[in-house]
């Protein structure tokens, strides 16, 4: 079943600086980018595809795999992980795990997100894949899944190694996927916390992303520094129902890194706005469910559908078209049951998966039999 709905968005004219008038929002960075998270649209770019050392921004991909393992039920938040000799020997940023020490998945992930602990990420990598090398293969496979074209990981930490590289654009795409997991943002938005708080050796965590503390709305995401990479930062900020993601690479110091990031974010929120076309709770249509305990279900977008506008734009003509498959129970909320095309001026600008609003269990054989009997003999029977 297909349905087309025309949506007219009327926006008031607001005097504002045009993007074309801004020459370089990140003058101190070798490479930089700013995207809007829900649409992925690029608002600013500078050498976005240049291959550079990403340093600890690498850990965004590590955290993405870790959180996906947790959400898939393969890893538990309260599971205690035993630190290996190799994990405990990692250099650079660390939370000083000792060989044989046990720490929960929650605290290890906290140690990665806030303190960039190399020992913590290797401990979790070994738990998930058996070895860091196997985990890195998963990182590169996930990179291909996300369509990254200028990224190759050699380790899970971001420590300097030959052939370990990424780009500002690829980093922004990893961040775009990572911010869908709100639990990660709880960690990356924390400025300070403790590990082993109730022990004889508490460890104070301080977020290296100073913008988390000093710029309202910034709730992540990951810093990085090595001699080769310089100072790097992938940041994200949410305001007025819009989330922006910025990346700066190879900055000279932390002050310039923060200044360039702030400049991009200020520009993005001053000039752009997001319009929500459909959210995840919006019922698009109702569909018949075969073999289900319920005979019908409501169809909703799997994620919110948004479009990006400059604040001085007046009218956009947006349509959407649903393409729903036959639905057969059992079916769960989140299962893909079709797609929704977003159309602007006759052109499909994006496609979003559609799902059901609630879980539908399969009906038992007796119920199905009585329904079929009703269709044959008619009557007012209800099942």
C-alpha cells in the first residue's frame, strides 16, 4: 500500500549570515567538518577526505562495537572483565588496570569515554573478540558497513602505528552512528567521575573534552592526541531539537582545538534549523497482520524523519511515500517491514526503514482455525 502526503513547511524570514560568507570556520585545523546528525548533511568542510592519524578518536569505533554488543545481549553492563597482562601493559592514556584486576563493563566503558583508557578498551576488545587483532578486524568490517572510504584501523586505541588512518568525514560518520546510542552520551557528557570509588585506590576521571564543561549543550564525543596526529576532537552538541557533529584534526594545541570547534557549532546553530517531518511515534498507516494475535498494526518510522533548513528559507515542498511489505506474525517493534521515501521536488532525498508500533505475537492454531472458519461461514464471530 502506498500513500503520499504533501507537507508544506512555512518558515519565517530571519535575517542571518549566509554560509557562503564564511570562508573558514576551522582556520587552525588541517582537516575539519560539521554535519547535522539526523540528516547527515554537511554544513562545513575543509579537506574532509584527507587521510590523517585519528589518535584516540579511534575509540569511537571501539565504543560503537562495544555498545552494540551490549544492546544485542552479548555483553552485560554488570559483567566483570578480567584484565589481561597485555591490556594492563598498554601505554598512553590509561586507567591503570592491573593484570588480573576485575572491573565491570560499565566502569570500563566509562574509563574509555571519559579518560580514553587504552587499557580499558583493550580489555573489552579481548572479551568481545578473543584478541585485539580480531576486534580490529570487526572495526574495519563495521567501517565498510558505514561506507567509510578513507579509514583503516590497526589497533583499537589510536596509538600511532603504520597504516592506521582515517578522515574527518569518516570520523563524523562514525560519530553519527554512535550518538544514536544515548547511553554513550551519558558517559561522554560527564566531566568528572571516579573509578574504584569505595576502594583504597580510587581513580579520578577527568574529561579531556573541556567543552563538555564550558559550552552548554555539548555532550561528547571524543578527543585525541599523539605527536603524529596533533590535537583532534570530535564534538557533538544538541540544541533546539538539532544535533550537530564537528570534527577537527591536526590542531596545534587544545585551545585552538576548542576554539575551532566552538566556532563551527556557533555558526551551525545560528544559521540552520531542523524540521521534523515524522517522528518515531507518528502512525503513518495501519496494516493487516497475518497469523497475528492482533489483526492489524500501526506502521511508524524506525527513526525520526527530519530535513535541514537555513533559518531564512521560507517554503519547502516535501512528500513521503510508504512501501510496506506483507506483515506476518510474529513481528517485533524495530523489525523492518518496509521503507518510507522522502521526496523533494520529485526526487527521493532519503529513505527510512518502517517498523511496527508494538510487538505482535503469533496467534495459536485454534485462533487461526476459527478465523478461517469465520471467513468461510460468515457471521459475527470475533477472534
